[in-house]
C-alpha cells in the first residue's frame, strides 16, 4: 500500500526574501544604472524578467478556479511567470518536466555518462551574449565527444555506429556569478546496425581512462580556440590572451550596462555602485586561455584541464537505474537561485550560503543593489536555447525513431496507475498524455492537487480568471487577504528631481 499524497498548500512568493528584495530594490537598481553619465537602459528582456517574477504566483494577477465535486469547496491556483532567469518556482517546474519527458519519451534504456565542460572567463562573457557563437561551440563539443566514441568503437571492430547526447547549458555558478558551462548527458556506448532491416542494437563501452579524458579535453580546447580565432574573438598569431578586445561587441555597443554587469559577474566583481570594480569577498580561479600547444593537466579521476577548458566525466548511471537517471537530469536542468540558502541580515545585507566551502569561506555577502546586479546577469537573452540534442537524439536524426522510448514510460505509468498508451506519429501530444503541473507535483513531491483535502473528492477546473479586477473581486468575496508588498519607487535623486524639489 502506497503512502497517502501530501496536501497541497498554495505557494506564497510574497513572503520570500527574494520577492521582497526584488520588489523593494528593483526600481532603485535600474534608476541607479540609467542615471549615470552616458548611461543607457538594460535590454527589454531584463526588466520583463524582473516584472514577470513579481507577478508569478500572485492571485491578484489571475488564477484557475478549482471546485471539488463532493463538497463544492473552491480552491484558487495562481498563474506562473514561465520565465527562464532566476524564478525558483518556474525553474523547478521546468526542471521536473524536462527530466520526466526525457526519461519517459526520449532516452532509451541504456547506460549514460555526464560530461561537464567549463570555459575560461573571457569566453563566458562571449557565450552569454552571442547565441550563434554558443550554438557553434556546443556543436564543436558534442561533435568531438561523438567522434571520440566512434573512434573507440572502430578500435574494437565496429563500423557504421552512432551515439547521442543531450546538452544543458547552465549560466550560474556557486557564487551567483555568471559561469556559463555545459552539462552533457552522453550514451555510455553506441548503437550498431549491421542489418538495415533490423533495429539498431546498443553496445556498451568501458569507462574512459584518465589519458583518454586528457586527450579529449585537449582536442575540445584546440577546436574551440580555432573557432574563436575564425570569428576574430582571439588573435590568430602570437600568444593567447584572456583580455583581448574584439573589434565588434554588439552587447557593449547597444547595451553598455548589461555588458558591464555580465563582465563583472564573470570576473566575480561588482560593476555599479560604491564598490564598482572591486572583487567579492574572495577572488576567482584566475585562469586564461594558456599558451598554444598546452598539454592537459589531470585534476582528479576522469577530470582534466587544458587552455582554460575543464572536462569532467566521472559520473555515470547504469541502464536499469531510471530513477537515478531522472535525478541526474534534474541536477543538470536545475535553476540558479536556492531560496533555502538565501537570507538577509539586520543591516540589510544579503547573505547567500555557498553549497561548498571555498577557501574557508562559507557565505557570500552582497548589498541589495549588488544582488540585483547579479540577478540581471543570470537572465539569458532571447532566442538562446538552453537545451540541445545531438546525434541519434536530434529532432531530425535518421535513427531517432528507432532508439527513443515510445509512449508513456514505465515510471509515469506506475505512479499514475495507468496502462501505457502507444505513441502517436503526430508531434503534438494528446491532452491526456501531456505533462501537466498536477502530474509533476504528484510525481516529484507526492502532492495530489486533484484530490480534495477535506472530503477526498475529485477537484476539477471550473473557470479561468485573467483580469486583475475580476480576480480581486473573487478574492475579496472568498475572504482571502492577498496583499503582496508593493514595488517601491526609485530612491535615486536625479538632476530633475532636485530642481523640482527646489521649486
């Protein structure tokens, strides 16, 4: 007999420290940056991200009206912002849905290995603001890993082999800094198809050795540097430097504040305010592109660095550990901010607890405006995809339909007590097979939103309210007091404000 589902409690974002910080200091931060001499505004998607987070989970901005069939009790479910920056709720929802979709519908029953690739500081700035460059670099890394797997397959006598990867781009580091790096889930083996009339068969490979990891790291660094030189982001002749200024920088030309915020976040410094140009409480690792022909250095087991690039691939999941695979995917697709590690001192300073101690330091201390600056750098630009599929998992791959999981997976069928349905050839899934928010709550947290906590009856959607005025009336009629903290106006005095006060 399974455990009873946990009763759902409505999320109240207005009570969190993150919400209070954003609502109180958002306008002051933007005004501080824009009031500087020759100051310009941030990109529109940055302000839209902050405003969307303030409206996320608030009943006065719209909700779904849920009614129980048994006791006729009414429940209200607020809408989410669906942003990709720093919203913890939407990030957790996207994390769970992505992991469930890959495990149930895409990734076949095979062993997998996680490859983590990090880049030098200057390169993180370029990748964070250039979606096309990011696509090219991610393609180079995945192509190198797949070619490495194919070469190992040929050494043991196999030809015409294919493998697949799923890439997650993470923009954040442990210090709320901009650290764009790639988490790549790779098949720990390859597919072989000797007979074109039969389905491909999976052949596992032994774990890579430290020497093979070092060679792969050197190859990735060498190919990435050549790509940067072709795009004139690095000098073609002479030593490699990490302070090279390219001839054209669109982000700095059009949005200087955003460029300064991103660069300071990459270098673990402060860009605006009284401490502009100063480092955080501790300095970073300080590695550049190194020198041409640099040999890889072994850091730990299956981990090496070369030319400022780091490659780690010591985490693997067996074929029969599907639950562990889903947990690994959630880690790879996790959001940037943890509310449990965020706090505020009595003097107003923001304290963020580090996941691991760094050189004896356990907490990061920022002023509220410095914290807003770090949040703005974590927001991805428009049209930058954070998840990529390569090899046999690519959308138009020839072998994709022969190797991916079809229909509802075993995990979701067991959790819901349903019989798996056959897959449909259409791209759009039917409504009953989509991953709804209620389904993710039950699967991840054992919270069943469709059951009334009072009479255990069936809860169904009765109506959808989108107008704030109508939502306010319904909230008042139900006797609910929803008073989120209002957005505080800017506290920065400009020349025009001083002149009007004098008059």
